[in-house]
């Protein structure tokens, strides 16, 4: 079984924005709008694809909801997503430093 690596930078960026919404849930369009207001150059497809990928990893859950008279997917940050977002960054282990007994 592959080792779980944790959230990448894209996931953390999106999860951080998602966390700012009431109930830690929002539609992809709302997440994008908030990011663009903050100066991000992300596209809707980029945000939507990242949220969908996060759902497959269990960092967010999906539910249908109404946004601008359309039924769309609403994403909610999960306990797993919250835990990953709150993790302290770990120091990277390099192969060079391993096993040196000088």
C-alpha cells in the first residue's frame, strides 16, 4: 500500500479558502471568486478539478445544492481535510543524509 503523502500545495490553498466559508462549505464558483478577490490567477476549471480530486482523497465531501438557480456540487471540508490542513509541515528527508556513519 502506498504511503499517504498528505495535502499538496494546491489542496492546502483551496482548503484554506474553503475553511473561511460558514460551515466550511461552498461551491467551486464561490471558492474561485474569493481567491480572485485576493489576487489569485486560478481558473474555474482549476478550482473545480482540485475540489473534485480532494473529494476522492476524503479531504472534502460532496453534496448537491442550489447555486444561482442551478443544481451544483457543494464541497464541505471534512475532519480529515481539517487535520491535514492543521498539520505542521514536516522537514523533508533527503537520501544524502541517511545512513552516513562518519
